[in-house]
């Protein structure tokens, strides 16, 4: 019971905190460089990522957009040959600082991957995985989290009667929304999405896009996409990456209507990439 | 353009004629090799069949409940495998947990924790090489370390440890393969939610790898059940008319008992040995079936 009273207000508090301030940034990336062995994949990247908005990252294959989003929660560290320098400030703390705990960062910054990757467990167990690893054991709290997270991911009505069934029985689009629900269950601050719709059919894609619009009220979202129309439809800001560099970063409307750089214009008008 | 086209066309027809002429000789060759491979398979099947028939015709007469529950005897008619059967179970009770913990632990370390550098590469190579070391060498090792240095004597404990060392490389390699086959996306998902390495290993990697790990363990244990050489080396007794009472008791195991019977001059003892072999084969068959069953059961679920 005590745990219950403790956890509930936290949710509301964060929601209130995030209410308006449009000028606040969750991330400040400063002169970020990254190498895979000897190949440099990111070159002097500077970027501020605003709170409660959708920031899209576009660019042709191999331009470093996936690498970039994975440095934001330090997932790139899982590849041994990766070296980075520069700094990334998340809520004014340098995430590359030696004292900074990567588990703490990834609790605050959730991630949705390119291919839906539910665990080979029940739908229920998938959603409570995060809360459980952070030490929540109370069955009632976990039940609440499951309902809230699945509703948040617009999946509740489809699965509420079969929570105990294996997640692999869901369709691809449902699996991806389950992964989003799993991510929401940890109550993150930022959600990183690495081409979340590239493995999905158009209708599932549309659902995820609508969901993203819904989620940005409570979360800050960074989304990598190879689909320019998608970036145009759902994002507030867009960054165009080419060969590891940011060519242009501005409001989405500006990028698509009057790009400053010739290369951006060529890319969005479909002349290459 | 046209000329080139014509040329290839004629070339093609000519080729076709040549190929057609060739076809029958190629077919003969194909059939020849098919026959050769069937012969190779058939040969080993026949050898196995002869072996089984011989053992069953010799041994089935002596196989009875009394055979299972009697101690060895000087008279073939009274001889039983009781002490060796129980000895095998005692030894497995030591070998199984020791080799499981050490083997799976090593596999987890090498796959999940160890940095991939020259040193771990060396360890990896040596583990693979250890799997090929003759079992009698492990017997020498057990004799030196467990029997003499640690003064465990010719005990169940010394035998069990020696067997655990013998099958350790097999378990490590099998467990590593099982762990490696867990999809990276699942681990990423877990790490992405702020899980630590141990949480990810314990909650995601191990459950997914468990069927493979168990299968590898059971197959390795079934190898240990049939091994004789290392235990002869550490001096397990060949004639035991008592049961082990604790871990430091002297003991014997089934293959040693069988070996003892076959080396006796009286022919009846060879039949007794055949009965022992039947029992050993049945145990192996049961263990391997369990391994297959586990594999199928979990494969379906995923």
C-alpha cells in the first residue's frame, strides 16, 4: 500500500512538469564524434532536442541517423569497437560522465526498435518487465501499470481479454505497440524510436503515427525515419543527416517548404537517397 | 548486335547437343555415388544391428529383477549389478551439479561478460581443445589432484569431480552455443529499459537459452555414464559388495563392473556383462530421449 501511494503522485508530477514550456530542451548534443574502429560515423554533431515535441531524423541509408539515436541512450556502447568524444547533456547532465549510471539514463530514456522485439513471454509479462526490474513487486500496482501502459499505446481494447497469451501471437503492428507499451511502463521522459514503422504495413504504420501524436503530450520523442512523408506528417522539428553530419536542423515546416541547403532540397525532393 | 546474337545461338545449340550426349554418363556417375553413400550408411547400421542382436541374445536371459538388486558374486547365476548401478547414480549426483554450475557459469562469462580480446580467444581455443583430450588423461589429473593432493581417496567425490572435469568442455561449448543463439534484439530491449547485465542475463538470456543448455548437459552426462578409463585411473574398485554410504565411500560404476565381468574366464560372466550393457544402453537411451523431448517441447513454444 505504501508503495502504491508513493508511486502514483510521481506520475502526475512528471505530467505537470512537462506541461507547457516549449523552449526547454531535454537533450543538448555538443560536438559529438563517433567512430566504428577507424570509420567515422558522426562528425561534429550539435543538436538541441526540445521537450514534448517530436523530433524527426531523416537521411539516406548509412548517414548515421540510427547511430546517432543510439548514442542518446548509450546503446552504441554495446558494440566494442565504438569510440566517441564530445558530450551529450540530458537534462543538464553529461551522459558520458564516468559517474553517470547508464541504467539510470535508460530508465528515463526508453527505446522502440526497428523490428518489433517482444520477449517470448505473455503480453502481461512483457509490459511488467521494466517495472519488475526496477523493483516493483506488488501485484495490484503491476496490474494498474499494465492497463495504463497498454491504454497509452492504444492496444488495451485489442488485448485486454488475453493478457496471459504469448506476445508472439500478436500481429506485427500490435507487437510494435506492445513494445511501445513496454517502454511506457517504465514511465520514461524521452522515447527514442528507431524506424519504428519500417517493418509494418500501412495501416499499422498509421496507427503508430497517430499514437506518436498522442504520446508527445506527455513525452519527448525522437524518431528516426527513412520515410520523408512520415517525418513531414508527425514531427515538429526535423534534422537532415548526410554522411555523419547534420546538414540542416529546423522546424519541420521550414525544412520541407524552404530548405536552406541545396543538399536538403535535393533529398526531400527525391533527387537522391 | 545481331552477329553476336547469332553466334551465341549457334554456340548454344552446339553445346546442347554435346550436353545431351553427356547426360547418360553423368547420370551413371550420380547413381554410383548414391550407391556408395547408401552403402556407407548401411555398413554402420549393420554393424550396430549385429552388436545389438549379439548383446540381447546373450544378455536377455540374465536380465531380471534379481540382477538389478543383487551384489556381484563369484557365481554368475547370483551376480547382480546393484552396487554398480547405485554407484553410477551417486557419481552422477556429484558430477551433474558440479559440471552444470561450472560449465554454465563459464559459458555465461565468456559470452556475456568477457571482453573479446586475444586472451579470451585463447581460453576459447583451449576449451575446444580440451574436449578432444583423451579421457584417460583426465583420469591422471583426477588421480593427482583429487585422490592424492586433496586426499579424497578413491571416493565418490573424487570420481564425480574427475567426471565433471571430463565433460566440462562439452557443457561449456554447448551452453555457449545456446546463449549465442538468443536474439540480440531481446537483449537490446532489456538493456534499453535500464536493466543491468545480470538482470538481462537472468531474466532474458538464460530462460531463452535453457533448453539448449539442458540438452547439452544431458548429452554430456550420458557420455560420463559410459566412461571407464578415468575411473580405472583413479582406482575405482571393480568388485564392490556394498553400497556407498557417503561421498567419501569407495564405489564402482556400471562400465567398470561390465569390464570386470568380460575379463573373467567363465563364459557365463560374458552373458552377465551383456545384461549389464543392456541396462546401460537403456539408461543412455532414456537420457537422450529426455534431451530430445526438452528440445522439441521448448522449440514449439518459441
